[in-house]
C-alpha cells in the first residue's frame, strides 16, 4: 500500500490518483471558521439595519441614518449633518404617516420630475447627479426618498390648508404696507378646550369636528359652556380683545384667515383639543393705502473675497454703479430684488430696516459673507392684475410655510419619539 490507514480521526481521500489524509480536526476547524465568518457577516448586516430611532409605530434604521448623513454632507447642507439627518428622518416618518391617513401619494412621473429639477440646481442631469452620489457611497433610493417625502408633504399642506392660505385684496394691502400684519390686528375669540385621554381621543375628535361646523356665535358660546374645560367656560368661552402677535404660536396659523363667525380647524395640543371662533377683528394702526416695496441688492461670495466686498462697499455709492462694477465676475453672486418685508428672512429684514437708500452693510449669512445694499424704500409701483396675483401667490406661499411648520410641530408634540 502507498499509505497506511490512519486512526478513526483520519479520512482517506483519493485525489487525482494520489491518496491524501485529512484530519477530522482540520475539517471541523474549517467548518467552525466558515460559521464564524457567516455569523459575523450576518451580525454586521443585522447591525446595519437595526433600528436607531422609533417614531410612533415606525423605526429609522442605522442604514437610513448613515445614508442621510452622507447625503447631507455631500450637498453641504448647513448645520451638523447628524442632527439635521435625525430631524429630517423623524419628520419624514411623521409626513408618511399623515400621507397614509389622507391617502396621498406621489406618482413615479412626479418623483422623476422632482429628481430632474433637483439635479438641475447643480447643472447635472438626473443620471449624472445620481452617478455622483453613487461614487460617494450614497444609494439612489436615499435621494429619491428625500425628494418623494417633500412632494408628499407639499400635497398634505395644500390639502389641509390650501383654502385657509388664500390671500384677499385687503390682506395683500396690509402685508404690503406694514412691517408685520401681526402687530396691527386685534382679535376677539371664543375658545373651546376639551381635554382627552388616549382612550377618549377618537370620541373627542368626533365631537370637535361637529363643533367646527357651528356658524352661530351664540351657539358656539353655548357649546363652550357644555364641552370646554378652560377657565372661560362659564363665560361661554368668550375671550377679551387680544393682540394677534400675543397669541400662542401654535394657534396663529389657524386664526390668521378666519372671518367673523368662522371656527378654526380642531387643534390637537398635548392633552386637549382646542377650537376657536373669531367673533370680530379690528386694526390698531392706521394703514397707508400705498403699496411699499424694498428695492435692494445682495452680493454673496466666500471669505476669500471679504476684502473685495469691503472695497466695493466703500467705492461705489449707488446700486447702478455697484451692479456695473461687478459685471460678469464669476466668484461673486449679485442679486437685485424688490420684495415685501414679509418675504424676507428675519436677518435680512433686520439689516434693511436700519439702512437708508444707497447704504450698505456686510453680514454673515449661512456662514458666508454677504453685502446688502438698500436701493430704494417705499417705492410706489403700478400694480397690474398680473403683479397683484403674483404678490398674492408669494404671500400665500409664505403663509403655507408658516402653517406647515406649525403643523409639523404639532405632529412632533403628539408623537412618541425615542432612541433605540
């Protein structure tokens, strides 16, 4: 024989005519190694898709979170990518839940169109943009989920608040002529506040929606005596004149567009549902009948060009000269705008309020230097029908954003959110 038979712990194998002896111990070791590698891979996979945040009955996985952080970092979103990712994903879960309730979806064509528009912001086609994301380890579904969530949220807000956000001619005049609508108006309200426990929520919601349909001021006041647990219940829920800007932020969007006699949508608070009826409204300041605009220029660039901003700020005394001086310079961005103060960010409105025509100031906006120059204030313009409609649409967009933010805060307040 070419080899001797080994002990029972050995196995004889003929391979290409040559016998080999393989120890059972070796085979066992190989099998154990395979099992360890498989178990590690499985554990890694489980860890990757393990939940990190729970939002009501849904979860956010580690994979989703890591992908969103990469996505935000790639697009240089302002703020801490980890904190922004957490906020966005929590809000998206709440948006998705609300969309299911309202049976709202986004079609594939709508998503594709939104993907194209988003990609065009960086002057790339959809395929090119997704290719760049893939190169950075970001899956296309991460991008598409982000876009789809925004589409669905827009539909939710339009469905819930579309009619409530319409702008009348009087409201346009108010918004066009005063620093803030809130500072010029007082409202006379009747309130109904109905506490609830989790077991009673559905029943209380049904009652609230029935009360919303009341048209009579007297009838709503009688209902307050029956259902409301607020201190005003004995007075029929009647509240004295209140400055609009002193109202709690959460209820302002619901009151803003009511006419006398109308009742707000039910507002879900932490442990109660609130309804408000507008009994009357009055202005506390005289309103100028002219339509005023802020005509101004912003010049944005990087900190590398800060000295250049300071130089042109001092050299050029009016908006026309400043525009001509910058010309086609590619490393700075000049934008001339004519807007109502309500359409400006708080920081920009604050700066422009302090400036006289042809005065400038350099501010830091989104961690970049920006030159702000006021060209004209309170300039009269002829308002065509088209411009009036555009202005109404602009103000409606602002109001919808206001309503959307307030609604999201309400959803968060009523959600169960926890780290896993």
